């Protein structure tokens, strides 16, 4: 399993989010604390971040372990952002290597990461409908890139972020494809994430929200997301609700049972949960 993290809040150096925390993503590349599949995340890494006023994120991805990259510490020290999504990779057997296979994957304003594996890759993909053009546009022959094509298709069709993630998992499982599907999606203003087979945590206050595979420090405010749930968050709201039951029910954006919404935070006067 890879480890991934997304941050929204005041602009801070990337190092504040990724490198400085005692158990941050940088350290998780060699010493994750909650990883159940794989031991180290040495098969590459990627950082995606948004610059204020520019809707399209920048990415820095490498095929080497994060700890061995001579440039990442300098880059993270001098680059600040209010919205970040990053991942360290432990490649699934049978998937491609290299920089292009490292999350985050991207399209327009979106950044996407997958922590998990599609069982039976690549043959299992036979059961899943993806348009030929989207297949040919895949950044790498990796289960995560394939799943990203499914998510992106739903986003392009107008699904809200959380609904696109949930509908993709529902479609995959309805087709009889098993695996672990912790997804993480960002657009610079919101984060959506699923807990489906591995750990997922969040920490939120009036200023910022962080969603991660595992806590990066001992702060008591880290909260686990229950298994088979989808989280959506902005700076003013955070919503957690169940994923549709595995393998049953109609597929489609928005087919999500009512969920529990964490009360709005900070100085917001929001009264509605963000649509997922
Ligand atoms: N299957 C994905 C990959 O190979 C994610 C791997 C993981 O979560 N360890 O990159």
C-alpha cells in the first residue's frame, strides 16, 4: 500500500506538510506506522500543488524513493501552497514502474491518488468499461491510472467529487472486481477521499484540513474515517457518509445513502453539507 495525503489551508511551504511532521509522508516512505500491505514506499513518489490564482496544479514526480531524491528537500522548502496532494508509492505486482506511474495523476484542475490494488490486474480490467480514448490517455499501465480514468469520466459527466469516487467503487465492485480502493481527490478547493480497504484519517480545525493514510504526528485531533466511507471536505465543511453496499444497487453519481455530517467549522455560516 502506498501512503497519501492532501492538505487545504493557509499557504505553507510544502515541507511543512510533507517533510517536517515527525511521521510525515517523507518519513512514511521508509517507516510507515500503519501500513498493512508492503513495508516501505520506495517505488517513486509525487507531489501535486496549487499556486494561488491558477486552477491547474503543478506536479513533481520521481521514480526514486522520496528519501533518495536530492532535489525534493530544497523544492519543498521554498515552494508554498494552500492546497497539496502527495503520495509515496509501493508498487503493486504487475504494474508499470517509473515516474509516470507515480501518483498524483492529473487532469485539468484535478489531482488523484489511489492507495490500494485491483485484484487480478490487468485481466480484471476486462470487466470494466473504459472508453478507448481514455485507455490510450492513461499515464501508465497501472491499476491506479485505470481507476483514475473511471473517476475522471464521472467527473467530466458532472458528478461531484465524492460521488465520482463512490460511483467508481460501486461500478468496480458491481462488476465482481475485488481489491482495495482508498482514493484521494483534490481540486484546489476541496478534498474527497474513500476508506475502502486501508486506513484513512483526517485532522481539521477552523483554518485547515488534512486527510491522510495515517497521522503524521501524535496530535489527538487526528480522527479515523470508518471503513467503507467517503469523506468530502472544504475549508468550511466536512462530511463523512457510507459508501454504497458493495456489489449491489444501481450505479450512478449521487447514489449514496444519507450520511452523517460533521458540523461546519470555523467562521462559516454554511448550513448545507457540500454535495457529494
Ligand atoms: N496499485 C497502486 C500502484 O501500484 C497503489 C499501490 C499501493 O497502494 N501500494 O501504484
